[in-house]
C-alpha cells in the first residue's frame, strides 16, 4: 500500500528560507561587531591606565616604577635595561636638580585607524637648579605585549632630542652673597677670607704610610677616615689635586700635618662676631634635607643656617647663573636646555647701630643677660644683645664636633637669644600699672598711702601670702612709689581699680600679639590662663611678678608710650620693614606724669635709679628685680633677675631694657651706665 502525503501540508516558500538565513547571518555579524567594539574599548582602557601610571610615577620621580611600565623591546633596541633606565633618570634629573615635575592636563592617548598601538603625548613642567625650565612636550607609543600595554621608551622621554649616548651637563655660577649692614652702612655680615684645609694625594704616601697619615689628619681636624677616603675617590682627583675637606677661620692656627696644605679662600665673615651672633646668625654648607626642600640647591652650596642669615637667605643669596646643555658622546654641544644669568644677592640694611651693639655686649660679657635698645618714636631696634654668645666666624668656617658640643653642654646656654626669651619683668612693669590707674582715675598722683612695715596683706583670706617691699616708708605717693619701687603701693592700686579695669588696661598693650619680627619669640602673656584669677595674682602682676612673661624686646615695646606721649610703636629691624600702626594705650597726660616721676627716680638721691644721675642727658629710668625662685633655706635671699629700663627724657632718641640673670637691678645699672653715658655720641 502506497504512502501518501497529507494534502493539507504545504511546501515552505523559498523566500522564507532566504529570510531566515539572512537573519541568522545578521545576528552573527552583530555579535562580531559587538565583540570588536568591546575589545577596542578594553584595549583603550588598558592603554590609558598604563599611561596614567607612567605619568604618576614620573611626577613622583619614582623611576623604578616607571621602568616596570616600559616595553622590553624598546629598551633592548637602545641597549638599555630596566635598571639602567632608572639609573639614567637618576643621573640626569638628579644632576640638574630636577624637582616638582608636573604633567599638564593636555595628555592624550589616541589610536590611528587600523593601528595596533596607541600614541601617547604629554607636557612636563619642572624646576631645576637654575629655576623653572620651559615646558617640554614628549611623544611616544604604547604597544601591546604579552603582559598588556607597555610604554615604548627612549631617552627622548628624559629630554626631547636626547639620544641614548648623549650627556647632560650643568654648569653654574654663584653670585656674591649680599651683605647685612647696620643703619650706618657698617657690615655685620660680609665677604672676607678664611683658610681651606685640603689633602694632596701624592703627599699621603702608599700602603701603611697612607693609612697612618689619614688617621692623623682625621684626629687633628675632627673628621673621619671614611669621609677623607670618600673625598679622595672622587672622579676628578689626581695625585697633585687639592682636595678640600675642612674650612678654618682666618685667625685659626694651621697645624702642619703630612699630606695637608692650605689655601686662602673667600668666606662669610662677621665683624662683630660674638657681639651680634644671635641676631645675625651664620652660614654653612647645605645638607641633604636642605636640598630636598629646595631643588635649586646643590651639594657644596652655602646657605644661611641661623639668625637673619637664614631668615633672609633667599634675598641674600640671589640667583644662580648657569647652563644645562645636551652634549654628544664626543662632548660637542648639541643644544642648550636652560640658561640663566647670575644675580648677586641683595644687601639688607638693619636698624641696628653697630657701635651700641658692641658697647652693650662688651659690658655684659661674662654675664647671662641681654640688652635691647630701641627708638621709641619710630620703633627702630638699635641693638639686640644676648650673652653669653658663640663664635659665628667659627660656626661658618667649620666648627669641630668637640667645639660645638662644648657650646651645647655649657650651662649658661650660649645659643639662647635672651632678648627674645620670656621673663617676669619685675618692677619695671609698674609704669604700666601706673598708666592704667591714672587713666582710670583710681590713682591720684599727690594722694598718699599710709603703709606700715615691710609686708602687707589685704586680709586674713590671703592666708600666708603677703606683698613685701624693700624700704619701710610710712607715707608714699606715686612719685615716691616709683623712687622707692614700692610693691605694696602698686599692689593696693591694682586692687582698688579692680581686675576688670586692670585687665582692660593691659589688653591695650601687646599681650598675645605677634610683633612681626624675623625673630622667634612667644607672645607676651598676662598669665598662664590669660586672666588674673585671684586677688593675689592681681597684686603680683601690678609690680611685675605673678605669671607675667615678656621678652626684653616686648618689654621695650610695652614701655615706649612713656617716652612717646602715650603712643606705643611697633618694632622694626630693617630699614624697609612696614610695621603695624601705632596705638595709644595711655593718654598723653598720664604718660607725661609717669615720665616725670621716672626722671625724679633718677634725680632724687633716694631714687632706685639715682646712679644714672651722672649722665649729662636728662634720663628717665625704672629698675626691677624679679624673683625667679624663692629661697629654699631660711635667711637666704631668693634667686632674682635684675632689670633696668631707661630712656632719653629730652629727645626720646632711645629706650633701653637690660637684664642680667641671677643679679639685682643695681648690678645692671653698674654694667650699663658706661653705655648710657655715651648714647648721645652714638646717635
């Protein structure tokens, strides 16, 4: 029986089959295109990530990290390895002082149609030892390797146009360092001469003899044999070279040691030396830390290390001149990358009077003390003296570790700038208390206080605390209180005016302020808490004790109103320094009363400053003896610091605050009287 097809079945039309085939092929094509797009996006992202990592490492100057991102083929083509590539960056960039590398935002990673690599371009800005280098544009490619995309590297990526065998050379010229001058043009820091000790290799001998000679040199000049060997191994050293290893002051003894010769060289010198060492400071060779902070510095450069030499170093140092060149392997000039002209440093003129500075230092030699001289009408600081001091010429030319350690171990702290250190001012501060009370109307100059004995307390609530005085005077007015330096009088006056009035008056002065001087100094303080928390603290503060802390500079500024019609002027140290506007913490009338009383304190025979009456010039003065620690043994005197504040009462040409640690104010008068007698001649 024959099989028969169901007549209801129909053949599929040809067009439908064709449509299905086309649809399937279209889907396959879309898949291929989609994969291709995805793959391209993946590659582009990978290339951009490598470029970004390369640039980040470049900005950080992490040359080892950069070397891990470059293709082996590109390195092999120029006979480099990853290690030698990193070393080349270190040599070239380190040699020119490259720093602060910054890649601009216009970095691009692009691919030409049909190419199997990406083009990378970027622009770099950097600082060198000669300053800012003109921005450089770099171009290279990113190739796909088995390890992903890598940077194709060449020495063009160190500097454009630099070939693998080229060399980079830096030559510099250092300008003359500017002088630091006093107000009359006398040098306080200037160019002078010193000795440079150096080794002559041929004279050291060979073998054991050489070793013995190096050991002797190391012992004599306080250096190590390792340091000497390192210097002798420098590439430029020949048997007849002079290999410097130690600077020495012009007046130093020059030991005769086998293998050592001396050369006279220019060097920074300080005509006043110890007399102005704390203020002027000294220079020295740069350290690795200095170079890290300032890429324009190079080994062997000299910079300010302390004092004004450090503060004004950039102005004094000027700008190096020089050239950065690309040279061929034969040493021929290929191109100049950077060139700058040398600029000499700037001279800086201070308000300091060298004669006063030296005279005050001479008088305080052997003491732990300070002296500040100031023009109370314009703020010019005429002298800033601190004793004991140190040898700035020795520090600059080359101090031995033993000599330096002797300074460090000295109990008198010769490195301490006492004119900027905080002290309780003692009775010199009574002028401030008087000014506040006169302006508040609580002090009537002619009104007397009846005081019995050498000690006093307000009432039994003070417990064991009492205010003491030196002279037992039964009846005291303001003028006599100054003359006798009566603590009890001023303590009572402060209590009468009250804490609020007294603190409000103190706030008109400079407590808590930055005086904007190029000198490290903590602000003056009323107390540790900033307020006078008890009656005892209020009473103590009135005569300069309590928790008052002012440096001698701050004291001088605080006392200017009494030599300047009530106006407080801010200090300045350079001729061109701008200062804050003067203010009026005391009325002219009250300032005049205090000034006249201070004149009488000198002129009256019983005045605490009467020794100054021999000065031809009319002088106003106030002494102060501040207790620093109570005596631990009954019957012994407390430890004190002596102060003297004095000023020209005729022309207001100067105001002085001098201090000696561990002494009374009488000792300060004896020391400073010879200087004050000649002040008119110094002006």
